[in-house]
């Protein structure tokens, strides 16, 4: 078993183990810093060292999570060590900024600048080394599930992914290795014959002989096409059986529209609501909004002045635009103005594009850092939006997209958000194809949303801002 389910979300066991190891490193590095700074590891120079070390480790670990360090994304091997070193350094820097805020509010938690500096250097070196070993050993093949795909048609072919070694049966960032594909007579075989297998001795015997952990049923039409008894025998013998839609959902954090079926959505778990969920969500929105507003207040003032200065003290600072919200209600969204005042002088809605010449100098900066989005906190406080949810779209685009993209209207069954699952998983959307791809992540969020997921999305949005992912 290489994944565990926590709050309805599948997390890879190797990365969970890595997280606990690195948490221990972050904690122990405080004692190493104490040893270097004072020549011993007694607690006398620093009062309540265990508690303070725990705070340091927790905040730095949040910095690691915020930079996506526990996602199944292996850096390119050509720059593996440099990439690991750089991302760990950025993660620890983000965590250090968080510590500075905590120390400002709670100065009694301060561990000492000299000890902290040495601790950070030690942690950086140790974590870089541990991750280099991890990516070259554990995450290369160990602890990956061995799966057998029942089917070799179009749905099954979608599971092929070429890894760094050139082996399409071992996806680079996946948690599994494909043992092979079992062709089905009623469908056209698309998968190359080299990857097809024929368990003539029986499905269960084949799984036992090849140490198969899971069978993925990738047959679009299941009527009279499934060996029901053989699959049941496998299931009762400890071999997991899963349909290909659920498999994609678990492995990629999205619902593939091209294979999605209404019956699957109706009978699968998720889509939870209820009054309690709404109350918890609203309290979270208000607390998070006020916190962000207080922490970014100086940035907001400087941004407003910069926009006003660039426009010659004439143009508007804010930009208001109609957007579609919960249950297709239209509301007025507030942003910092990042484009010229005549960006849509003909009155027609236009998708933003890369290197858009309508963007001002200040606008380019605030769009890259997502500062232009912060005033939407006012929409959150008013109840038009949530902190986390699908990004709200313009009515002109929604009308077209609902006609051309299946299930698009479902994204309006929850409040739109300032941050979103699609925003951290997919680049900036600037056309109908992007809207199609982002919807697959939005539907995953709508199905699996929890307070835990909202916190995770909000935290990892830091990586989007720091690295400028998808900004235009």
C-alpha cells in the first residue's frame, strides 16, 4: 500500500515518511545549532528549548509544504542536486519569514538569532542530502504499487506515461508501475502489443505470480465485458480492484472529462454540504480574510499609490467586473487595476493573453505576484466568494463555456474562490481549452473539498506566488 487516505485525500506513503524524517531533522537541527553556538546541548542557554525547537520545526515544515515539497514531482535528474538544494533553500526562507511574524507577535518564543542561523544551514544541508538519496532510491521504484490494467483500448492507453528512463509503464511522478494490459475482445486494442499480457492461467494466479497489488478496470462499456467472478476472487484475495475514473482521480487529483460518467458521479462519495459545513466554511473565510488583510495592509497601500501614480493621479485604482458566483448569481468582483483604462474600449469581453500589451508596468508586477487579486477579500467578507474555490468567470464566457464544455455548470454549485485547486495544479487559463482542463481540477475540488483541503490549497498558493506560476 503506497497511498493512505487522510480527510478523503490520497497521500503517498513515501512522501509522508519523508515528511516525518525531515520534521525530525528540522527539530534536531536546533540542538546542533545550540552545540555550535554554545559548545554544548544543555538547555541552560535557552529557556524551554524543546518547545521552541518544536515551533521552529513546525513552521519550517509548513514552508516546505507551501512550496509543494511533498508532492510526487521528481526534479529533472540532470539538475537534481541543484534543483533540490534551491527548492529546499526557498522553502526554508519562506518558513523563516513565517518565524519572523511569529516572533514579532510572540517574542518569548525567540530561540536566538545565532542558534537559528546555524540551525537553518544544518537543516538545509541535511535535507538536501536526504532528498537526493530519496529521489535516487526510494522514489525510483521502491514502494510503488504494481498494477494490472484490465483493458487495452482508448481508456487504458491514457494510463501510458513516458518516464525519464523511457519506460511508459513507469510514470515519472506516479505512485505505481504498470505490470501490463489485458486486451478485451469487444474493444479495439490501442496499447502496443509489447505491453499486453494474457493471464491464461487465471487472473488471480497471474496477480499472485507477478505480485500485482491492484487491478485497474479500464473498459468503457462494462456490459458483458468483465470477468466478474475472477475480479471478485482477486478482490477477496487482497488484490484491490478500481475503475479507471477513480484511479485517475486518485493519482492526478482531477476528474477526466473525456471519461467521466454521470452515474459514477452520482454514486461516488463526496460532494458534501449541509448547514454545519457552510457555517465552518464561512467562519474559515472570515478569519482567513481578516488575517490576510491585516498582514498585507502595507502592500495594499503601496500598490494603490503606485497605480495612482502611474496613471498620473487620474485613473481608478480598483477595477470592478461582473462575475458569476454561487448558483449562477452575478456579483461585482473587485481587483487592483492592472490594465489600461481602455483595455476593452469596444465593450467586448477578451481573454487575457501572454505578454498582453494592455497590461501596465505596475500591472505586470502585481499580476505576476497576484497582488491584484487581494482586494477580492472584500468579496469574501461580503459573502460573494470563499477563500478557496473555483475562480469566478465572466458571464459572457460562462454562457459560451456551458454550451461547449460538459459539466461546466457544476462549478457554480459552490462559491468561487480567491485561491483554488486548479490554480495550483494548472497554468493560467486564457482560452476555451484551458477552461476545459481547469474544470477537471475544479470538479475534483468540488467533490473532495474539506477544511483540510482548503488549508492545503491556501498554504500551497504561496508556491504559486513565489514562483510566479501561471501569471500573465
